[in-house]
C-alpha cells in the first residue's frame, strides 16, 4: 500500500522549507536522519483553529442544523491525539483518539467509558484497525481496495517497494542541495524538551516562518529549479519509466517493452513537460511577480496565509519535537460579516530512537478481512453495533435497491426482477400496495394481527402500525393521518405506498404521465 510510508513522506516534504541558511540546514539534516532511521515512539496532537462561531450562527439562520455543526466544529477544535510507534518503514502502530467525542455519542456511534479511538496497525501491505469496543480487527489489503481486485499482489508489492525507495532516495539528495533562501529562519539556541515518557532532552530550537509572499516565492523557486536541476529530472524520468512499465505489466493486453525503451519514452515525456514549464515561467516571470500574485490572491478572497514551524533537534540530529501552526484568512464568504480564519495546529514528539516499543500483529482468529465482509455482509455483525466502526462498515457495504411499480401493467419489480402476484392500484391520488410486499422488500420485519386486522412494520428504530379501514397510523406510538385508509382487496391488505415507504427511509418518485412509481432506498445486511 502507498499509505505505508505516508508519515515519512510528509516529514520528508519539509525539505522545501529547509533551505541552505545555517539556521535551517540543521532541520534538513534532521529530516534525512528521520527517513534513514524510522524506528521510534511518537505522540502528536492535531487540532483545527479559527473563528468558526459565526458559521454555526449562519447555519441556524439558514435553517440548517446549527447545533450539530457547533458540535462538529468543537470536536475539530479539540482535535486528535495520535500515539504509537514506528518499527520500520513497513511496520507501525498508532492509536488515534478523538479528544471530544460528544458528537459520536449524541448520534449513538460510541458508548464506551473511554474516549472514542481507533487503533491502526500497519504490517507491510496489510492494515488492521479496531476500537476499544470491538473484539475483532478489520484487515484491509490491496486486494480489497476499490478497483484493485484481481491485481497481482506480488507485482504490486514489488512496484510499491521500488516506488518508495526511489522517492526516499530522491528526497534525501534533494534536501542537501535545495537552495531556497528563507527570510525568516532563526536558531534560538539550546533548550530542554520534556517528552511524553517523562524524559528531559537537550535540543536546539529552530523556527521557520512563512507568509503568503514567501510561500509564493518558494513555489516559484521550486518550479524554476525543477527545469534545471539534474536530480529532479533524473527522479522524474525514473518515476515515469517505473509507472509506465508497471501499467503495461498489469494490463493483460499491454505490451511489455525493454527497460531501455521505457527509459527513452520517459525521458521524452519529462523533457517535454519541463520544456513547457520553463517556457511558461519565462513568459510570466516579469508579469506575475510575487507581489502581483499576492494582490491577485487577495482579489480572489485569500487575505493571508501564515505558516510557522518549530523544530527541536537533539545532539544526534533527530527531531524530538516538531510544532506547526498554519493560519489562512479568507473574505469570499458573502454571508459572513467578517473574514473567516481557519488553520491547523500540530505538536509532535518522538523518542526511543532505535528502541521503539514493539507490538504484535493480531492472530487470524481475531481478524475479519474486508474481502470476507464484501463476500458475506453478515460479518459486519462481528463488530460492536454501538461503535462507529460497525456504522462505517455498514454504510460502506450498503446496497441501493430500486422498487418499480407500473400501475398500467399492475406489475412490480425489485432491482429489475419481476415480482409475481403484486398488483398496485391508485385511488383518490394515492398508490396502494400489498402491505407485506413493500415491508419485506425494504427489509422490515412484517407482522399481521388477524384479530385486530393490524399490520405492523419494524425496521431499525422505526415501528409502524396500520389497521384495515383506518386512516390513522402509529409511528413509534405517535398518531399520523393517512391520505387514504388501509384497505382489504381480494384477501390482501393494501397500504398507502408513499407513507409506508418514506417512514421506512425510502425516497419515492411518481411519474404521473406513465402511472409509475420508483422507490429508492439503502438496504443494509
């Protein structure tokens, strides 16, 4: 899986901020060291920042669910805590905890005494997830991802390994030669960092600050550097050649060429792209200066961008703490009276370099694979129904069902399959259908009480009661009026289609010219 090194790739991405200034070169060394020695324990927090209070007020004004939006924003502001250990580039464990889980609890997606959290284990190409409420792990591998069924997993793993190595090798080289001069990089000298495990470590504190103009200058520098930097060109050629070869090898109708042919093809593609980029930069460099681009951004509503990074690097050139603060201000939301400011704050610690805390991969008896769930949706029930993992799996594996009723033909079908002995009809503008057919087709439990001539539907948390001859129904005990009374025709009980269908969660469309009804709903196993 490409995700297996996402953490390292994100860390490596800060090479664009290291520059060649003395204050920042230490950061570049730390980045390289982290890539080369991915074995440590870590803990980080991530939270959303900004002035979101007026968004909730706006939602209320527009008759949207302002209360739920307020709860969501509060949860995002409280943020996440992520803690775990990285054994190597292929093996890691992390526990992601939601610091404010009220929204999950209010929606019956979490009931445990502990805060809502998700444990994630990475073992080569396999990903395992679970929660404190579940006894089983969900296992996901490449073969169960959308669009990847039937792919040769050995070839895919080989391709990914080559891709990751190529990318890491490039980052390490590029960090040491990147020539952008940072305007606001400062070495604050030595300080003491208290780690989550209680240790105190001496570290050098380096800060880097970038505003909108500096970020634009950085982007232009990277683009211009790409047109002349031999390492960038070599990396791009190798990458394109690798991807083209894998694409041909994975295609049953593809014609596999020699390595030399793939390299020659990739070289042409990359040289053409770089030449076009160079031409574009030269054409616009005098017109679209950083100052002009800053003003254009403001005209489009982007008032400001600010990014502050703080690195704390120990004597072994390892980053023991890294903080970031991104802030963006926009004023292109007409409904708001003042600019909207939002951003992200993060604070990450790392320790036990070379001595990361070990963990075990779950035994097969404690694992349910995504493939097993795809083949047998009842396996979703292996997870706690009161937890969010169960809800997510249920939602991901739902089936959309269409019921088609033709009143001219007096026929019915479910997902295109005709259903015998179902003859809908219309009276006083209301379509009537056999009560048992519509209930069972929508996955409800159906009961008929002969003595009281009452039909009862039960589905999830909804209970509907309708009686023959009555134009009043009870939904969870609440009386509701029907457009047409429930009827008995040729020994069958008929109920109003739209009322029953919508109460059970379906969408109903009526095509009057054709006298046809289409009922659409999601079916869960």
